[in-house]
C-alpha cells in the first residue's frame, strides 16, 4: 500500500479504471483485486452506483434527524478514506484502517458532520426550502423525520388544497374483521378547512363529524360526490358543521328538494349542485329563500325551467356575482329575461349547454349585464355570429369569452360583425372600448 520509490503513501481503497485495491488483511491473506462483475458484491466498497446512503451511527438514536435512506450519500472520495467524518467507520474497513483514514479527513467539509446535521433540521432554512415542493412531495418529505414533519405540518404549506377521501380510505380493518374509522389528527394539525368525500353514506358522514377535531367549527367547505346521502344526512351534516359556507353536491341522487328546504341555512355563500336527479324548480325556490347571502351558484340540472330563474330575491340580486347554468336544457330566452332582472350585478355568467338560448338571449345579457367580466356560451348551437355584435357593442368590461367554434371561424365572424358596427358604435365601442376578450379589430381587418 505504499510507494517504495518516493515514500509517498496512498490512501487505501482508491478506484483505478474500475479496479478496487483491497488492503492487506491482518489474517495473513494477501491482497486481492475485485473488478466489476465479481459475485462478491459485498466487497465493492467504491462503486458509487451500488453504494447506499450512509450516515453516522450516532444518528440512529435521534429521530429528529433525517433517516438514512433519504440522507445525502457520501462522496466516492469519502468512501475511499480521504474525507471520512471523525468517529465514523466506513463500511468494509476495520477499526485500524478507519482510524488511519480519519487522519486525512476534514470534519468541517465532511457530509454528515454536526454542522450539516444542524442545517438539515434548521427550521428557518426548512421553512423556505419546502415552498419549492409539490403537495405530493411534501407528503413524502413529512415522513423523513420529526423535525421535517413539524415544519411541514404548518397550515401555510397546505392552503388551497382539499383532501379527497373515498369511502374505503375512511376505515381500517381490524384483525377481528371489524372496521375502525381512520385517525384524522394529521389533517387537523395541518389545518385543512375543506374536504371532498366520495361515495359516502349518512353513517360515514356522522363518523367523519365525530372523528375530525375541526369538523364542528373549522371546516369551511364540504364536497360530496357520488354519495348516498339522504335528506336526514344532509340536515345532520349542516346542523353539526356550523362553519360550512361552501357546499357542493355532485351525483347525489338520494336527497330531495325537501332535504334542501330542511337543511340549507343563511351562512352558505357558495353552492354547487350537479347531476342530482331530484333537483328541479322547487330546489331553486329553496335556494333563493334560504340563502340570502349567496354569492356564487353553480347549477347543472336537466329539469330546471325558466320559472325558477324568477325566484331570486332582491338581496341576492345585490350579493350574487357568479351564476353558472351548465346543461340546463329547459331554459330558454324567457329564463334569460327573468335572470337579468333578478340578478343584475353578475360578473361571471355561464350558459354552457343551454341549447335553447338564442341570439336574442345574448342580446338581453349584453344590454342588461354590463358588469360581466366572464361569459361562457359554449355548446349553445342556436347562437350565431350576430351574438358577437351584441357582445362587442355592450360588454365593455368583458375579459373572458368562452366559445366552442374553431378560432378561424370566429375570426371571420368578428370581421363580419365589424362591418355592421356604425362608426362610432352607439355604445361607443369603436375602437377604444373594444372588449379585451376579443381580438382587436385592427388585427382582423
């Protein structure tokens, strides 16, 4: 292991062109050469591709430090004995060789040194670092050690995220075969204020309320999808969960309009109902009478007619700014008349899939809803190019227009509409007040 000609010593176990030199062992056996392909995998000390991450044994008793499988792997030089931290023996070297190796080490720069271990759990650094990871990655990183979990479980890292829990994920099966509701304490520590429950029943919802510590006051948003909740379950949920202000019901076919009358309360400001077969005009009557503070209504119901859109009260006409009527097939231009008079302050409107609405309905919208910033007219087959002229002349604040024709077709329609617009337009839209959601006329002419 030494050079006789110049007296320079070589660090043990240095790789040379894939060849690893093993120092002489005290048992009297000579040195051996191990190259790639040798079955003795356990002796390949300096192969970086197969060497697992290594941390000091002193870390094994400290749960606040990162676990070895996620720690930074030691460098090849360190494994070769050039820079091994003090007090740490490299795998495959005996104690005497490890001690001689440590003489050439640099503790200040060695991975796994006390300084680096302190940096790995420094909360100030971690609080900035963890912003760069996705939600899925944060869930994994929280399992590294207690220190990382303590930082990651702050509510600021989970704002805007909604846990989605399916029925089978709500229970653990005990050895006896009985079901036990899962522990939701981890969600409570992170401060989740909204949940989406999929495929749940009345009993599942009651179990959730009993087992989630923040359910009574801390949950602001609840979404139930493809669930068998009944009128009784809906009433219990909204009675017990006093903090809910946003409610979504999708694909829930077991509750009726009577359930809405008995459960809805004035604190709800946002309501979404879709694919619920028992929702019709009377459901809209319940919504309009029981939700005076409603700001957003998303409705997808095949049986709602024009009459329902006249139920909204004067209070809702002032507070409601978002209305999405998706695939409400029975709504016609008469329903649009009722809507523009009941809800004159809308800023977001969707008539997507309202197949009976025509250009006349769009004209009513353009003339009466001057505050609109977003308008969705997709999947409305009776709307023609004429509707664009109404939009261009009257909806000066419009920022988003959703259409379902190819872009070139609409460009041609806009050119045709421009030819019919006076100079200047009676509404003053040529060209200074041209809606920003449409291509500027100079780009199309």
